[in-house]
C-alpha cells in the first residue's frame, strides 16, 4: 500500500498524472476523430467516384495498418517533414513536435477512420421514406438534416462510438514511443 502514497514514498502522484494524461489524450483524439469523420462521411456517401475512392482509401488503409505504425509515421516523419519545409525557407535548426499533439493527432486519425464508418452506417440505416415524406412536405435540406437525419443518426451512432473510445483509450498506451508517459 505504501507504493500508492503521494510524494517520495510512493508512485501515487505519477499514477494520477498518467491517468489524467491518458484521459486528456483520449478525449482530444476523439474530438480530432470526429472532425475527420465530419469530413470523410459526406465523401463516402458521395455519388462521385473519386471522392468515394479517396474516403474509402483513408478508412481502409488507416484501419488496416497497425496503430503503432501510424504513430511512428507522425512522430518520426512529422518532425522530418516540418524541418524539410523550414529548410526551404532558410531555417536549418532542429524542430521537435510536441509529444501530446503528435500522439493525439495520430490516435485521432485512427479514431476518425472508425468513427467515419460508424456515422456512415448510422446515416444509411435511416429509412428513405422519411426523406421522401419531408420532400413532399416541402422541408428544406437544412431542416431535414437537423430535424430528421441528425437525431436518428446520433441515436444509432452513439452506442457504437464506445468502440472508438475503447480504441483511443487502448492506443494511448502505444504513444509512449514519442516520450509522452
């Protein structure tokens, strides 16, 4: 029990900081994932083949590649890319990206791929007859989205987003490679 004491006697303060860091990274990654889902869901549902191909490539590649590889790509490749762009403008010093931002962004991209599929499935599960009825009643597209599609989509998507939260929470343990403990 002494190991859980705060201060010099135990590890309690370190465990508390690590717990708070885990929660902070996971919440930040989920918000970044929602942002990516907001971008890629309309592309996946688009009738234009090149937009559909682009979004399908994103979700397929990110969900198929190991999470640690995505984290390595952004941690090691991100600094190198920024240093290359900076060298074009004449700045040749070393640039290091913040470990919290790198970890949150890389896990957010992974979370975004899963959230995109969850939201796409939730939207496609709404019956077409509801949109036809709204069209007959003369309801505008914006009102259709906020009054018909959004409530039903959220009702169907929120339970499935638990899996995305678990992935973000699990992947948090992988970002120790970039120095965020």
